[in-house]
C-alpha cells in the first residue's frame, strides 16, 4: 500500500517567509513535549553508558569529538550496528544516544557509536570526511575492541544523512537511515545555515537525493507524525533507490514523531531494529 500523500512545503519554498522555512525543519517546535523526550533520552543514556564494561572514548582522530564508543556483544563476530547521532550536524554527542544500543545488544548485535566535530567548528566537507576516517579506523582497529563482524551503518536525523553518504565505504555492508535529511539545498534558506555555511558544491556533493544510489541494502525509516520535509526526503530517496534497483525497505513508523521514532530502534522488538536484524542476516 502506498503511503498517503504529504504536502511538502519546499514545493512552494519561494513563497514562504523565513519563519515558515525555519519551521519546516524545526523538529523541537513541531513536537510539544520535545524537551521532556530529549531529557529522558539523555538521562537514560547516561545511566546506560555508565553501567557496563563498554569500550568508550576510543580516538580515531585528534579532535575531542573524534571518538568511538563500542558496546560489544558476547560474540565478537556479531554484526556491528554503527549509529551516528543527529542534531543538524551542530548539536548533541554520541554519549547522549547511548541508550539506543540497548535493544540491539539484547538481540545479539555489537553497537558502535561515532562522534564527529560539530559545526561551525567543522564544515560539512570536514564532517563527512571525519565519518569516513572513523570507518577506516573501525575497519582497522574494531576487532581489537570486540567489533569484528559485518558493519551496518545507521543514523538518525543528520546522522541518517551521514549514514547514507557513507554507505559506499568498503567496510559497510548495509545501512539504515532514520528520519534523515537527504537534500541540503533548502537548508541554505534557514537559520540552520548560520552554523553550517553550506557551499554550493557541498549541496551538490553531499545531498543523497542528488547522487547515484549505492547498490547496497539501505532501510529508510521515518515517523508518521514527522515534519513533511523529512517524510518527503525519506520517501523520495526510497523512490530514487528503487528506480536504480538498490535494495531496501521504506518503513513509516505509525504515529511516531521525530523523537519517538527512535523507540522503534531502542526496543528489542522495535520495528526498525527488526528490519536491521533482517539486514544482518543478509550480510552475514
């Protein structure tokens, strides 16, 4: 069944005010209890990160955010779920999302969470390069830290964008983007660009919707109650990939907003995690 049509504000972008353009990407304002949801996630992540014998703060570069946290499964050959945090490339950290490893660990996956330098200290070009350098490190050093299995890259929001761009990395076997931003052009007309300072070349080179699809399995998930721009980006990338016969599924999580959609990853029986486990079977 095809999902119901969604009116994309970018179809009339030139008619919108600056405030309306900002609102098209403002997930916090669009979710009434976003502050409480974020606070609960951060608290749960702090407790989870502190309680286990994890491999934390593993440096892949010289920058303070250029580090991995690895949550090893009992089986060192288990598939490795890589997760890249969101925050419009300018907020948050890997530690604030540690709780997202809970369900995957319960289902036998190793989880590896990558950090990166945030804008405006880093440009989009630098951020994309850092994630690729992080993957180089994981391929080389991961086995020493319990991450030997096939890698599935994932991310949420801006992290989903980085996951999509990194799907072609030689260490990555498959991927999943959750509530991603896959077209950068409109961001140039919003307040987000004050920190990002996107160039015309970056918009072209780093918008997954403008690039030939990588022919590895890639899941695209989003919440049914998300902002239309994000819903449409996921649907359009799925359409683009399908036209190129790139494997993957489109997963609309009914009723979920930009924040609660992650419950479908965090929970051991979550819909998104179930799809990732199916990917893990494909790439073993």
